[in-house]
């Protein structure tokens, strides 16, 4: 089977974003980047399915030139080839545009399955995969925790709210958005890194004119505190002492 | 006109539906707000929602809408929206909405703002939503033709602040035509993985650990603090994904929702998926090395520093008394 995995390059989780001079973007020059974590689980799931059923794993991204680093990483982990819709404008557009660009890039690939993470760690819109399914005319399931490929269909375990789950079956080809924690991630081996150098990254130009974004950032801000937080400072033992006193005398949650 | 798409399950209204009514009333100004209830025989939910100060409740009732599938929901709401012609469609940001709303908006080529936590009403309203794991708040505008779609984060608005009507709103039926053979997804019965042996929702005190605990062997430290406080041990999702604690101890949107008197968050950054499960706690203590971690926005007491130094000091202090 042929499986496409759509991945996004995002700033590392540890990075504290700083707002740039336009107040609509962040200072990317301060950031280091990594593969979006839920997308890494989607890639792992695709690699496991290939081990079980054979076939090919194609990784795709729609992003600026820097995003080719996560494709290289995916190839090193075992993906067979990559597609990069490359355009600098893709670093600041919405899911509507990204999904359209990905759809154009993979439409002719004769895919059996398209996987992606359930949402991105940066914008977190949780829309790209679902819109992509609609653009490709595929059935989909979101927040998937298990994937069983059958003859011409797929049976997936969807996570519902509050600890509930549900199996859903649908015909192939289909699109699934994968939840973090579905599997154990593998990391690239030295052999994988060397092999990745010989693998193809096909560059695709963003169709012009590209679709206009539907959601535009007007301004960015740091969140306003909803509570007055009392910070306890000093050495660890001083802070601990201060906290215990507050919990007893003020919050009255300790006897 | 603004439409609220309520969520219901077998006639029982999802509590977030009232929160979306409150958000819609804030957005509406002088415009009317209508509600849509969708499902197989959702009369009971429609009747509850008719108590809200809405112009009308529109019921989409078809046996093909139970169990939920994205194909049936998208087809039904597509037809209802064509008939009602709203300027905005507001939905609760539930797992179900996340499954069908992007399809619906994309089919109509319309914009969807997800996970909205605030609204600036006006002729060209804007919407506030968290980005970068809640470290920033983005104010966004929706471009292009209406209707514009907006999903409201659970807990961002208070359901009890939604205005109630002096009389019950009229309940109409929206007739839609659905084709059973066009529904590609075949869902089975929902189930729970294991009987929840630990009921965290009843706990008076909780000590919860997040990524900051770094390694499985450090869980014991949190366990000691929990024991000293007489608290239950809980965790954010990554800890349970790693298998360091069982899934039944997970707090957040995919785990349990808790409201203890005391919640001590150790090395938890405060991603929204966790916060929705614990922000009802009466007193929240956050210990984190990152002073900018979003958990400090909801904490009553905070300590910035190395939890491996602070937690032993805290245990020692508690043991003194």
C-alpha cells in the first residue's frame, strides 16, 4: 500500500515565542525547529503499516525552505521519498491554504492512506488533515489511536472525550489524523541518516495564484492572567516554607 | 443571524452547548441568535435549549444521524445552513466538532476559527485563540464570504451566563435529505478501555506530574509528595503516553476532569488539553522551571525553579508539621 504522511515543521516545544515588530508574527530567527510531535506519531504509524503490509511511505510538507529539514529527518527514520511544496509564504498562512497546497501535490499519487497528526504544536488549528480529506474526496477519522488495515477498508480506534473510544470502519483510500501516544517513536539510526541522503525530495511550486487564507492574524499578545498568582521566591526551602504557610493560613487547604 | 450548533447525545445536551449560546449572545449584539439541534430524535435537547433567549430552535432529525458520522453531519448541516443563511455558525470545540466542522467549512469554501476563547464583537468581529501551546493569544479575523465558522473552547464561556428567554423559543423542523449509501464511515458502539479504578474526580487533593519530571524514576518523588499531602497522584497526557503512569491517572480533555480543593502541578506547562481537565480546582499550585509556562496564568501560588530541589524541600516542610 502507498501511504502519504503530512508533516509540519514547528518551533521546538521549549521555545518561548517572542512577538515580532509587526505584532502579527513571532521572531522566527530566535527559534529552532523540529517535527510536529503528532506528525511524528503519524509517520511512525505509517512505517509500522508498511512493515506489516508492504508498500511505500511518502512524506509531504507545505512550508518554507527550512521545512525540508523535517523531510530529511523523516527519510532518515525510514520514509521512502518526500514531496515539498516550497514557498516562503507558507510559513504564515492558515490550514485552508496549506491543505489546498498538499492536496494539489498528492492528488496524482494513487494513495491508499493519508496520515497526519491531529494538530500542530504551533497554530493548533486541528484543521489541515480534515480539510485535506475533503479536498481529496476521502472519508476521514480524527484523533485515531489504532489502525487496522483490511482488504479494501480500514478500521480505526477513535478517541472520544472523557476516556471513551470507538471503532470506525471506512473504505480505502482514507485520511486519518493521528493522536500522540498511538505507538512508540523510533529515532533515526546512522545508517538511516546515510540512506536518507540518497532519497528523493521532490520540490513542488505553490500553484499561483494560491488560495486566499480564510483566517488572518490581526495581532498577537501574551495571555492575560485570569488569576492573581502569588509567586514564592527565595531558596527552595524558603519557597517551600512560604507555600506551606499560604496553603494553611490563606487558602486553608491544609490542616 | 447567528446560528449555534448544539451538541447532543441521545437527547442529552452537551453542557458546552450552553457556553456556545453565551458566546453567540455576546457576538450577536442586536442580531438574532438561532440554535440548531442535530441528531436522531433530539427533541429533549431541543426542548432544553428552547429555554435560552434565542429566536428559534431548529431541529434536524434523522435516524441516519445516530450514531454520529462526519459524512451525515456535514451533509445535514450543509443543507440547514443553506436554508437559514446565518452570518456566523458557532459550535463547541468538542472532539466531534473537530471531526466534522473543517469538512463543512471547506465544502462551503468558508473560514473556520477553532478553539476560540474570546470575541471582540462589531461589524467585523475578531476572535481570540491560543497559539504556541497557549503561550500566545492570537486575535484573528475571518476573510471571505459568510457564513464564518467559529468553534468555542470548552469552559471559555460560562453556560449559566447564557441569557434565558421569558418564554420558550419556538421549535422548528429543518427537513434535510440524507442518502444512507453516501455515509462512508461505519461506527461501532463506544466503549471504555478499562473500568476506571481511580476516580480522580472525587479526590480532595491531587499532585499531578508533567513532562518536567523528565524520567520514570522521578515519579517516586511526586508519589512521596502525594503521600505526604494525602493526595492522589495524577499526570498530564505525555506521562501516560510514555507508560510512566497508567492512563486512568490522566487529567485533561482525553482523561478525567477534576475539581479538587488543592491541585499541585509539578513540571506541567499548562497546555490547554490539560488545563480543561483541572481548572475547576479551588487552589492551584504550580512548580515549574519556566517562568513563562502558561500554568502560572491559572495558578494561585507559583514557584519558579527546579522541582527536584523544591519538591524535597516541600516534603521536608510538610513533615515538620
